[in-house]
C-alpha cells in the first residue's frame, strides 16, 4: 500500500491546480454554499489494495457563510453553479467541480478534472470522558 506524505502532497496538488495569477476565470452560475461537513480528499487506489487512498491531512470542513477550516487554518470559498473556487486561506486558488451532491473533483491548471476528489461525510466526534469513578459515586 502506498503512503502519501501528509501535507506536502495536498499542498502540491493544490498548487498545481491553482490558476496563474493573471488568469481570469469566468464565474458563471447561481451563487450557493456547500453543505456543511467534513470533506475527505482522496485519490484512486489500484487492484492490489483499497479502491481509494485518502490523502493524509487532506480534508476541510465547510461551515457557515461560505467558510472552511482545515489543518492549516481557515478561509472562504465561492460556489457558482458547479464550480467551487477557494478565495482565501490555505486553499487559496484551488478550484473544484461539484460532480455530485457530496462529491467535488479537483480541477488542474487547465481546468480539467484531476484524479483527486473530495467526498463529504460525517464530522468525526472524539468523546473524551472527563468523568471519573468518584463522579458517579
């Protein structure tokens, strides 16, 4: 099973997908927001292992007001029609196409679909029990 480096892999993918600074991108379509939740980014696996390989550290959570958080901070995005453009924060310049209600596909520098996709799922909840035995006596 191939292991991908944590943040450098995602960073490299996002930089490769980012448009050139002087490139103008037509923003067409109805404005909207993505459903709230954690989006896990992954690449296809192969026949000898899992069908998909999650990118370690490659996730972001969508929140209120077209905002997101990820391991590197927070920022904003713009959803126009099926196009998602990250406009501020650590994912600045990344562009995705909404290919399903809960699926985004990363666009490369040419605006073509890449092999990276992000799928929305539940936000993991870590339950930390602060109660000790003496609290229940």
